[in-house]
C-alpha cells in the first residue's frame, strides 16, 4: 500500500477533477460528452478533498524516495503541488485554472517517473544476490569484525567486543550495518523499507 500511495492519490485527484467539471472546466467537455453533465462528486467539499489528495500524493513521493533514493519525482512533485496551492489560495487572476492544471499534470508526470524508478529499483534489487555477511567497524575504537546479519529483524544496537561500546546507527540509517558495515542490511538490499 505504501508503494502505491502516490498513484492512488494522484488517480483520486484526477477523478475528483473529472467528476467536478464546474470546478475544473477543462474536464467538463469530456464528462459532458460521456453523458454525465455538470455535477460535483463531493459537493462543496471538492476543493478541500482535492487539496488533501495533493498532500497525500506528495507524502507518497516522500515514502517512495525513502525506498529508491531517487529525487526526480520529488523535484517534479513539490513545485507542482506548490503551484496548485498557490493557484487556490493566492492567485486571483484569470489564469488560476491554468496554474492548477499545470500543477495537476506535473503530479501526473511525477507519478509516471516514480513508477519507472520503483520498477527499476525493484528489478535491480531482485537481480542482485543478497549478502548476509558484513564487516562492522566500531566507530569508537576502529575494531572490525565480520558478522552475519539477521534477515528477519533490524539490529539497532551492536556491542563492540573490543572496547565494549554500545553502538547505534547514525541519524537517517535504520540499523548498525547500514551505518558501520561494509554491506547494507537485507531489507535495504531487497529495496524494501527497513523496520
């Protein structure tokens, strides 16, 4: 579910826009041609639900970034979502709908790029054999020891047998192997989020 949150929310955003042609006139013609006429799916809540879906979509891109570490979808999604919020809250000109549509299609482009990056990352993760041995280096004394990493849990603490220092991961890392080992932990090797 986490891996698809950006796609689900972007699709929801477009469905909201399509089902509310009086708020999104670009889609009014297509909906009228299909025989639906002009109606609002969520009534007076349409604009708020639309903005909530934009926020959920950006949250999905952040979660996806944590998984594949590719900035391109975020570089597209953040300015696109800011453009949508700017159009809603600060632009009183006639061009506010144009800015809104540019932002919507920017999020759609970010979703496509993100889908491609996730697919590429998963494909690469599945072709690389998992390594369970990692040489961990104590940051306090420099002592190194080869350890077997657990496959069913993250190892947050590690006790150095040379100096008895209790080591924990660096900020942003999920476990001691990702911080001080020669090989990242098994979940990261498989392209999954760690615990």
